[in-house]
């Protein structure tokens, strides 16, 4: 991330990077604050964060519901359709 995280405004591109960091719990305090400030004024990035949270939550629940063997078979079946 660039030094713009210390400024009151960051770009949407930087915000998207920070969203990924926050969801991975690797964002520090400075990054979290910069993202929070950006999300207060940018509906697009706010919606992106909410979408990413939903996807992560859904994948987490799917992982708990499906064994790795079942998941591997489903992925193989999907991929075989592209060959």
C-alpha cells in the first residue's frame, strides 16, 4: 500500500486492496482507519466490502457442509465441462 493510507482519502484501487487485507485480518490500524474513512464516502467500495464478506461467509459455510472429497469431485466435474 502507498503512503496515501495516512491521508484522509485513498483511491478505490487502494481501498480494494485494503478490503482484501481486512477480510484476511492482515490490515493494521492505519490501514483499517484509512479504509473506514474511504467507505464513509464511497458507496461502491462499501458495497464491494459487503459483497466480499458475503462470499467469504458463504464459502466458509460451504466448506463446513461439504467434505473435501465431495468438493474435489464437484470441481472436477465442473472443470471437465471446459475441456
